[in-house]
C-alpha cells in the first residue's frame, strides 16, 4: 500500500513538473511562429539575431517605468521578442524573398490575420496578428524585404496593444515595428 | 622594525590588487574562454588578460566623472561591480574564417554552461554575441560579450546591476537592437 502511494505521488509530481516546463516553453504559445530553417542564409554578409525572453523583458520593464510607464506596461505583457535580420545581396535575394512568401503562405492558411501589406518596387512588408478567444492580440509577426537593404522577420509573443507597440519599436529601434502605427490598417 | 615596515609596504599593494580582483581572470572566465576557442578551432595567443574589481572601477569612475561630458557614463560605471577582459590573437592564419555558423555552434556550448544569447551578429568579418545567464536569479547581473574580428578575439565579462547599465544605454544612446543592420 505504501509503495503504491509513493508511486502515485511520484507520478503526480512528474506530471506537474512536465506541465510546468511546458507552460514555460514559449514555443508552445499560440503567438509563437516558427519561421523555419535559416541555415542556408547564415553565410549572408550581415546577419543579426535578437532573442529577448520574458525574464529580460520583465527586467527591462522595471527599469523603463521611470521614464515611460507605457513602455513598462507593454514589456510586462510580453513573453518573447525575437528578430532575424539579413543583409540582402545577389546571393540570397531570391531565397529571402521566397522565405517572406513562405511565411505569408503559412500564416494566411491559419488563424493569423494579415493587417498590413505594402508592396512597392523596392519594398515588401507584411504585418500579421493572432488573437485569442477574447479578441486580445497574443502574437505579432512582421516580415519586411527591402531590395537594397535588409530582410527582417520579427515575432512578438504575449499581450500586445497595437496602439502602443509602435512605441516599443521606436524605443528599441526594431525594424519595421515602429512603422506599424504609420501604416493604415487593412491591406494596401 | 625597518624590515617589518618594508615587508608591509611590499605585501600591502599585492594584497590590495588581489582583493580587488585586479590580477588574472577567474576559473569561470577561463572555462568560457576555452569553450569559445575550442569552437573556433584555432589557436590563440593571449595578448591581454585581466580583471578589474570594484575598487579599481570605483577609482576609474572618479576619473571618468572628471573627464566625461555625459553624466551617464559615470552613473553606469557605478552599477558595474567587476569586469574581466581577455584579448587574444589568432596564431594559425591558414584556418577557415569563422562565420555566423560558428556563433550558432558556440551557442550549444554556452547553453550547456547556463548562458543564453540576447543578440548575435555577423557583419563581414566581425562576429559579436552577447550572453546573459539562464538562471532567473542572475538575469542581467552578469553578461558576456564575445567579439571576433579578423584575427583578434575579445571576451568581456561584466558583473553588476546590468539593468541600470542597459537603462542608461537605452536612455542616452537609444540602444539599437538592430545596430548591425
């Protein structure tokens, strides 16, 4: 009898630990997007990857509150900010454009909603949001391609307020993010 | 009596240097350095390797306070408790140059040692990565900055209240996450 009790306790603890570790895994969040494999782009002339987890964002929130309480509110609700940015050259141009189209295709076929799309001769930019059942934004993706510049893939996971997210982009100079408020909602 | 005084005069500065951490680097720094060099696959010669403890940083902040125009530099230095720096020169120039894939491979080693990157960049021949601790208690208390340019490898470990360091950087310099774009 005692052995069975210990076994059940151990099993319950193991299950609780598993659930806890899964809840900490941001890749399981509905607002997270796997952009796929960037291995073939690693030899680009310029590559930047940024990954700010919840612990870093919370820490930054606590220090930002003095200068701008709004920034604190934005940062506190976020679980992940990540960006992959590549300098475009003749060798990777087609690959990067294909990647932008792949992400567009992937998100368009799911519950993500594209709210901004801009296209010109030199530039393509898309903004997507994911909403939960309470109509709150829990994920944001920005893809941009500037023919004579860089291609960027940005994913923000957490509670997002579009009205103030542009402030975050401006504050941290995150590519494309600071332009969201300046682009009209809806496809163009 | 004179001999005792001489001994004190000689030993006191040495003790001071040791206590303030102003000589050599510690084992953790050496382990991180070895992992990095192992991943880079080249041999390096140490050009410079030292640590700066709170006493010397405090003294330095006085000098900075007198000379720097911006107040935030002095304020930032007050938040740093210690710094360890290593500068190394590549010996074997025939080996392949490191690239972004090297940073990715390095990340595996750093993760196992309890570090995660927040920024990593490759810009031509220059590779840079910034690592912070995976331990929630240590987040933004310790940071490694790794820079590899041409034949020179630089590793910097910064300890202190890094939240404020970043805060000042944000406020005064508008810390650019995409600074390498």
